[in-house]
C-alpha cells in the first residue's frame, strides 16, 4: 500500500509500508511483517541520535526510564538518513493500518 502525505515543508511525501519492511534495519531482520508494525514505530532522527550513533553509545536523556532501542533503515530506504524505527518496550496497542476503520463507540 502506498500513502501520500503532506510534509510540514509543504512537499508531498510517498510512504510505503512494503518499502519500510523491505529496508528494515539489521536489528529488525528477524521480525515478521506483523511484529515489525506492532512492535516498532517510526520517528525522526534527532541531532543527539546522530551523534550517539557516531560514537556507538546511548543518548543520555536525563532522569526517567531508559531510552528504547532503535534501528536505522538500510541505505536503500528513501528516508534512511532522516528517520529510524523505535522498538517498543511495553505491550503495544493494536496496529493502526490505513485501511482500518476506527470505531467511535
């Protein structure tokens, strides 16, 4: 499935869950399709994330719970330099796929 999304910059961005799964990072290579979308989510890379990756260390974010592990997309992914997948540490909510209808009851 391909989805068109309007980015904050005003550009139209093509999103594809198939491409996301095909180019999942090495840490996620054992994940099934369902596990990939249920147990991870995509977020933008911050400057601190990039610096920590250069030095192969975790980013200290102050007091609180530890940071969840992350996995970068492989270089063939269109957004490999700007986003990564965060691996959930708790029991996740059911996945929200674009074709699902959410009940308002």
